[in-house]
C-alpha cells in the first residue's frame, strides 16, 4: 500500500510540517508501505517527489523544487490502494480545507474530518464547544479585527472589565504559538492585537494564569484511548514559536508529576472534548494546571506535531506504543473511517 505524505503548506507552520514529515519517514514500516512525497510549497505549488521504499538518509530529500520534482495538479495525487497522510499544520492544512479536498477525491486519509478539523483549528469555536460540554477553561474575550479598528477603547475596556493582566492574545486560526503574545498592560495589549491580526481577522484574548502546562494524547475513532498526561517544562516564562521549534527551550516530563485524581480528570476531560468535537484518528489535548490542582482545557490539536521535540508521539511511546506502531494504528483508523463513510453514502 502507498502512503501519500503531504507536507509543507502555505501556513506559518510550513517548516514545522517538514520537521514532522522527516520524523514520520524514519518510522514508517517500509516492508508494508511505500511513501510518495508530495510537497506543498509556500507559494501554493504541488510538487511530486520520489517514491520511497526505504528510510531516507537525509532530510534534504524533502527539499523539493520544480527543478528536481514534478509540478502536478492537486487532483493528480488520486490513486487506488493508497492513503493520504496530510501532515500539514495550521491554515490550509488542519483547518478542514485539505480534508474537504480529499473527501471530494474520495480518498482515505489520516486524522480528523472536515468539521472536526475546522472546529479544532478555530480557538473561538473550540471554546464555545467546550463551554457547552461543561469543560472548564480560562476566561476569554473574542475580538474581531473590525470591532477593534472601529472602537479600540471599547475593546480595551471590555477586556479590562472581564480579565486582569497579564492576558494572552492569540489569532483564532493559528497553531504552534504563531502570533501569540503576552500583554502586561494596555500598550502591550494593543501591540499583541496588532501581531495577532497579521495572521487572522479574529483573535481571542485569554486570562493569563500561573499554571503548569500538561498534555494528553488521544487516539481512536469510536473506541477512544488516552495517555497519561505529560508536562511541558520550560526554562522561559512563555514559549513562543522560536523557543518551541528553533531554540528548543523546553523539555518534557512523561508522565507528569501530578496527583492521580488530576491524571484521571485530565483524561476524562480530554475524552469528552474529543467526542464533543467529533474527533477521529488523533488529537492532543492541552491543559493548564494551577497550584491548587485546578484544570483548565486550553485547546485541542487535531494534527499535533510529529517532530523529535513533539509531545504526542512521546506520550504514546511511554505507554509502550512505538512510533512505527502509532503510524500503523493511524493508518488503520483512517481506512476504517473511510469505509464507514462510504457505507453512510451508500445508504443515502
């Protein structure tokens, strides 16, 4: 069977996708699969690279250009006996866009479907879904760019009347800490909104709290499994995109050193959130944990990073599920979801 590995993309997380792709290439069971590289450039070109039958020796194999690869139309990836691994982070990757395209082609793929991907990517929508499920989260204020431009003072007063400093400002549709800023006062809040609006016309402002950051990995379709929580241990007060992926100023503690009842509650909330959003395949659920052992669900990531620094595969490794076996499970979950969806269509 062939795995069509889509990587790159036009989002700010393009390079993260390439890091994830190389890690996956080193873990695929090549005695069962071949891997077809398909690179989505930052300018929107689709490049078809080599068909791999063994582990690559260098990450440079991912550096495709029109000179060393075939420029193709997106629909040219359609093949029988294949499954797509859309290892794309951020907008046009994990926001339902590519998932809808693959549904139109009638191809099986790894990960969440269209609606789940779109909802999981949008921080504001996710928050309202979690709110409806009764899952605790930090106080927040959604702010449209048009509202802020029309009356900045009103927005500042609304935020300061609902939240206290520090606040965190995030683009609604972005991941991997891209465009996120911490604001300690009104001037910094203004600058943070300017930064967030570079990436989206919608932003969410959250209450900053003193908390540890723990994460739970989720795997499954109807039969949902979760790992114990792991903890992000930082040597910086707030880690942005650079400290997470470039400087690597974080370490992971797996499992997190937290009380058993907190572990259980985190797993319960993760499973409930996953089911509420209609999750299939995989997700990573991120929490804040206060010194009083209060849990607040921060977000669900429907296509978490697969790099050497990533929490998701490391959490499953701790349970005894090796990286290669994890990819195999994701493939089977994707195929099962595809078969189920085809059966639904036949019944229409």
